[in-house]
């Protein structure tokens, strides 16, 4: 396993993903050290207590906007998982320059620091909102994806390889609609933006395990996309609070009715496996493609991805 005996660094390490990644990595994959890189000392202290002061954990206060600090934190690191981002759509719309500085400039800093420190592998966490984006958050994540794919062009003969994992909504994560529905259930009324709206879903543990599995496969420049189910938000609301009143509030600025995980254009250089897709870079940085995978069928579309995922 790639993580065994390795020194890891997780940006945004005190977030939902970072905590679960740390938990699974420590229990199942015997890393040498995990460095948690994040801005908040309080969350780091809480995380340290959560893991009973595990001696394999190191906590680095820092911001991905700070290239110097990132470079110091990556000294001697084998694998980086880049999960730090500004993720709330309304906040990014209202603070666009801040979103760019964290999600785009921060991504470039991670790439530079990783190359300079001869990191072996870097996996960036992306989102379905980066596909045909309609809001600033999605736009910044699209650019970040491109940076990590094309970042392989900067490594030359160095060993560093960059890849991306792209998936949908994480059940129960901070900012997820599920905690909101659970709270509204107590009041007897749930707010639905649009009854037609669908979203791709996976659990936090599924997301982390998928990322770890994909780190094993990194060649450089590919994007890994899991086949995950899609669900109407109104159906989710019915499961959480079947007897509650539903209030339709209207779609908010920057939202889509249906998210997309993989485009028809990307299908031309995509390989399909049983439980996931690999989007190969249009200009491969390696000689041999993912020959074990099959080409998606003609007429491939995001709708077909949903049908495949839902069985």
C-alpha cells in the first residue's frame, strides 16, 4: 500500500475530509507521519485530542496562500493530499478575490512547493461543480484541476506526479444539506430549492477510501471519477422527514438543477472501470495509458453516468 511507512501532508487537514482521512490512514495504512496543515489552532487542538495525541500526527498552522510556509511543511514529505479550499458557493460569490487566492493561487503554491521538495505524489480533491461551472467556486475548482493536470509539465525529470479526484456531495459534511434537513425536521418544515434538483452522493468514508485507492494508481495528470448514485433532493427530504412540510424556495444564484461528473468531451480520453472512470490527460505525461479500462460507449453523457451509478 502506498501510504505504508510514508510521510503524508494533508492541506485543510482539520476539515471533514482531513479528519476522516487521518482516521482511516492511521488505523488501516500505517503511515510514518501525517502532517495536518490548516489555518485554525483551535481545530488542530481539538483534532489532536480526538486522536489521543497520536505521536504520528504533526500539526502545522499555515495557509495555502503562503508558499514559504507550505514549502517548509512539505520538507521530507512523500505524499500530499490537497483538500484545502473555500467551498461555500455564496461565500465565494460574495468574496471572489478571496476564493481565487485560496483555490487557484493556493493550488499553484501547492504545486510549486511539492516540486521544490521532491514530493512523490500529490492528489488534489475536486468537485462535480468544476464541470461546466456556473458559479465562481466551480470556476476556481476547474482552474485548479487544470493546474494539477498540467502541473506535471513542470516536473521534468523529477519524480513528482500530480493527479485529481473529482466527486459529488459528501453526506453529512460541513455545509451539506443533510445537517440542515435534520435541524429543520425538528421544526416540521424543510426548505427545498427545486423539486427537480438532483445531486451525486457518497459518504465521507467512501470518498476517503476512493482517494487512498487512487493514490496507489497515480501516473500523473489523470482525474479519477467514482461511479456514485444520484438522488433528487426532494427524495432525500422525504427519507429524513417523511411527515414534514416541504417549502419550495426557488433555485439560488450559482446552482444547477443537475450536476455533472464527467462530460461528453472528456469521454474521448476516458477509460471506464467497474466502479470508476479515469480521465486521461489530453497530452499524456506517461507512455502507457490505462489499457485495462474500456472506452465509454458512443453518446456518452453525464446522464449515462447517473444511470451506470444507479444500476
